[in-house]
């Protein structure tokens, strides 16, 4: 705790500005949110990447989205082994406690985590294969996706694997009994999206056509 | 994947609005971000809670913050056991690949995850103690914090444990060798924050006084 | 007026998005609507409830429906006593000035106003019986409907009273001389609908069978 | 009830389309809304006019806005006289039962109700002054606004009175004890808006400058 340091001054200034404007204008709403608790309509699972902020893209304000962000927007398969699974805990809380109506998995272009997975799976990043690499072990979740795209032309593999990161997560979500049950009973829907950062594009997976299309 | 469904129409409309305004106005910047990659100054670890959006509080735009969000903004201790650790992967990527200069851990008031931990540790939520409870196992990370606050008056325990969730994370961050090394060499600083949702307050941990103070 | 505050920023952003897309695409139509005035085909009387938007259900665009919304979609009986009657004013304007061809009264499931009426009429909500309760006095309009459903099994009373709220309004509409005249002369038709929010169902009252049927 | 007629076929077709698409895509959300009740963030008071749909302008979906619509978006002064006040009932329900954080009063250009008020107050519409005119009596609420604009150049009076219809409503809202109390305690904020139909403009009242400005 000796290592906790004061916030850089530019962030304190910005916070003070937010307090005097955005907070002030929404004070009543923040009071309600504090008193009555959150009741978000959707859970969003997106990447930690600093270039993708889902609240901006969807004009969402406080209270709308319960947002989990990890490397490459991955959901591991259901595994109730008594160990720590932060993503599974977030999904469990969203579905069983908050009873969200949607889970939106949002992938994106130029994803560093997916690029690392591609390098690792194609044998070009031995350091990621080491037991001690947290990024490598985390990206192992995406190996089934790599198997499906490895024979594509090399220049298309990254984008294809980014989309697989979304689909693998959707697949794994369905291995959670409480997710599958809510989906089956019409109380939860899953959505697979991919955002092109440079072009500002948004594609969704169309199960009938079997690929991603612009929304 | 058969379970991926079209996005609700109101979100498509809002996305189209974003594309025609925010994206359009920042097109050059989005192109640069896509072409040259991200270079965020800070990593933020905050809660999934829909009521706390750090980009709003700190007026942060695309490219500024690499954001990991999980239940109760927790970082587990360093444990390179070859298993999947999503939070540790995010920290590793931020520090070793992106070389962020700050890690900000942001806790908040009225935290459902912390409340669950409080109930569990005080014996009032046996369902969270089961092996199969992802939320319960995840909140085990905060048990050392509970030990430090359990003798406080009951009505102050929740806020105290929310602050402990930040401090436990800071402590655990220092168990990662690559974090400790960067901190020691002055290339990385850690920041412990707590946000009061209703009042819009922001406190930071002051190591000299040994408690949280308004920024 | 000192109490008028700036709009929350997320709504300004969404408005800007609408302006750049929906407005832009329909600019010519909006200009015509402004220059030539509205000429709606139907008046809709529905509830204020946030879960029922008639424009969505009927794919209606600007200019189609003249919409009055109040608690429980009620029309009071004709009473030209020189006092303020907002609902009667809306009906008068729609029929005599706009000459709409239809008046659609749309009730819905899970109606809080109807539930309040049920509690009040069965003696379980004395606070609604007080002179100062605007909701209670407003729901008095529905008392004749309660008389018709009070002997039904308790679990069916709420839905039955929701449907009565539509029928009482249709009945009361016919007490307005200008409504009765237009109906008699074939220039106006009245429609009684009830929407099941959860199931997305829509029922209309069939005078021959004497009850509501799916459309 | 003999007067309830089947819905025009084009509306049944559109409803069937909505059921198969919008409802289907949002089924989970509609189920939640039905099971758990509404919890709208804001109440909107707007005009019945067919050309102004607030959900479109603000990209709002089911569950977000509790919407009361009457002629000229008027709120009468607080008057707990035991008579029927539909608008007051809607405000009471929104503030005391739903505990909304915002009340947005939305006026608009080319308002027929306001035009009628202008004609009536300037002596050009004696029929509206009759005791039996519901529209006339309803527009009496706006007479204090007319007093403030009657000396303006004639061609600017209509727009000025439309804006007064918003401000009179804000003023009257503050005469409701439960509104004033929530505003004072920071649990409710009031917003005064005016929409230019033809140009797609949106203005808000700025108390410091004392007039409406583009948002």
C-alpha cells in the first residue's frame, strides 16, 4: 500500500471538471442509481483495448451496460473447479443476479491479443507458449478458433481470428448452464459483433449466412 | 453460434448516429489509432458495474486508457501456474507490451460484489461458499481485506471493504515481478481510488495518513 | 424557470446522431410536415408506460398518429363544465380540427395504474382514496369497469380490468357528441386494443363475441 | 362497446411484421420488462402532435422514458381539489411511484394548440372562449405565457408562445409539493426543450441567459 501514489494532476483537474458539469447535470440520476441499485439491460464483453469504448459507440449512459473487459473479449468454457475465474464470475453475476436481457460480445480490428495468439499458434512466439505467460495461457482459449482459420490466406488471418474470438466466446457462453437455460427460455439473447476501429465499421454475425455482415 | 442474434434496432440506430457524428469528426484520429496501434498512458482496473464509467469521470477519449473491468476491481496474487488468469494477462500485457506509466485501481460505493463478499465472509451467504459459485470463488481474493475490517461497526463495513478491494489489488499487483520491477525503477506508478456513486465523490489512498482522502 | 437545467450529455449526443442520420434522411418530409401541417390518419390513446410505444408496434413514422398518453389510457365521460380536461381537449382537437379517421385505444398488461385501481376499489389502498391523490381520482374513471370484474377469480382480475380500461374509454368516447356524430356518419371508427408486453401479443375487442381476441 | 371495430388491415400487417422482427429480437428484454416492471430514467411531457416523437429524437427504446402527451405539453398548477387531473396524475405517478430522475418538457414549432391559444387570447377565436370548448379551457393554462409575449412583433409570437408553453409547465411543475421537494433534494431535475420540426433543431432554456439556445 506504500506504493499507492497521488493521481496525476491532469486527471484531478478533469475529475473536477466532470464533477462540476456531467455529475452536476445528472446528480438526480446518480442519487437514484446509488439508492436503488443498477438495473442494466445488457452485459457487454469487450476488449481492454484503449481504442474501443462501447458506451461511446452506442450512446450509452451510466446504468445501461454492465461491462466486462478482458484481453480479446474472451469467455472461457464453463469449469466449476473451485478456482478463480473472473470472466465466469462476471457472467454469472450479470445473468443470475442482474438478469440482463442481452450479452453483447464485441471484438475489434487490430487486436494485439489476437495477433499474439496468431503468432503463438503458428509457432512464431515461443515466449507466449511458456507456462509463465499469462497472455499466452489466456489466449489458449482461442486455439479452437485458430484451427478454423489457419488455412486462410495469411493476410486475412488476423481479422478472421478476431471474429473467431467473438464466436468462441458465444460458444463458450452456451456451456454455462444458467446462460443456456435463460437463452432457451427467451430471457437472454446473445449478440456477436466486430468493430473496425479505423473505418468505424460495425459487423454482426449472421447465423444463416454463416459470416459477419455490416449492421 | 446459432445463438448469435441481430442487434436490437435501437442500438443500430444509435450506432449509425455515432458513425455520422463522433466517428466522422474524429476520423483522422481513428485512422491513426488503427494504423499505428494504441499507446495508452494508463491502465485502469475497475468494476463491471454499469454505474461507473471511468472514461466519463476522467474525460478520456479513445487511446488514453487500457481498461480491464471485472467484478469488484480485483487483482489476484501472482500465480504462474499455467492456468487461465484473465486479470493477470491484462496486467502483463499492459505493463510488458504497452508499457503503461500508471495503473489506476478504481473501487466504488454500493458494490454488489463487495456486498456479496461481506455476506459470505460473515456466514450469511452459504451459496457463495460453494465450489461451483464463480462469484464466491472470485471474491475469495478479498478475504484478507475482510479480516482487516470485520471488527468495524457493521454499518461502516461495506464502504471499508470496498476500499480494501482497491488496496488488496494494489498489494497483489506488487507480487507480479514485472510490476514490482517497473515500480522500483520509476517507470510505473500505482494509484488507489474509490468513487462515491451517489455524491460523485472521488477519494485516493494516502499512504502517509493510512486512509482514503478526497482528491 | 431557474429550475430548468441543461440536458444530460448522453441525450445531446444521441440527438446529434439523430440529426445527422434520421433527420438528414427525411429532411424533405420534415420540411413538408412543418410547412403544410400535420394530417394524421388516426388518434391513439395509450398509457404513459415506458414499455409500450405504439409507434414501434405499428411501424408508424412522423405524421401518422396523433398520440395522447395518460395513466391507463383513460377517457373520462363528456363533461363540458368549463374546467380543464386535457384528455377531452385532445379528443376534441383530433376529431374536430384534425378530422382523424380512427381513434385507437391501446391498453396493456402489467399496468401500474390499473393495479392501483384494483387495490383502491378492493379497499387495499386507502391512500389512493384520499381527495389529494391525483392517481386515485384519475383512476375513479375506471370504477364502473371494476364493478364488472370484481367477482372474477382474483388472479384474473388485473388483466380483466386492463381490458375494461379500454372499454370504459370507448364507452366514454361515445358520450362526446362530436365523436358520436362522426361515428354515426361513418367518418370515424373506434378500436379497442390490449397489448401483452412480455409476449408481444395484441388483442382487439370483438363486439360480436363480447371479448378480446388476438388480432 | 358495440362501436369497437376491427383494426385496419395495414396496421395488422405492420403489427405482424413488428412481432416477427423487433419483438423477436428483443423478446428477452420484453420478458424482463413484464416480469420486473418498468424503471424509466426520465418522464417526458410532450405534445400529441404526430410530427414529434421523442423516442426517435433521443434513440430511446422501451423502458427508458415514461411519456405523457397532451395538447401543447402543458402542466396545470397543483390543485388537489378531488377532481380529475390526468396530467397531474401522470406527474404524481412518475415522481412518487417510479421516482424518475428527470422530467423533460418538450415543446415544438408549428404547434396547433399554441396557435389556437394565440388566436383566443388576441380575441380572434371566440369559439375557443366558450365554456364548452375543451381545447379553449385547456389552453387557458397558457394565458400567463401569453401575457409575457403579447407585445412582441406578431410574426414572432407563435414561436415565443410555444416556448412559453414549456416554461409555464416548468413553473407549474414546481407548484407540486412532491416535485419541489425532489428537486430541492437533488433527486429530480427539470429540463425545458423546444424542437423545430422543419429544421430538426433542438433548443433548451438557459436560465442564466434567460432564453432558449441550441443544445
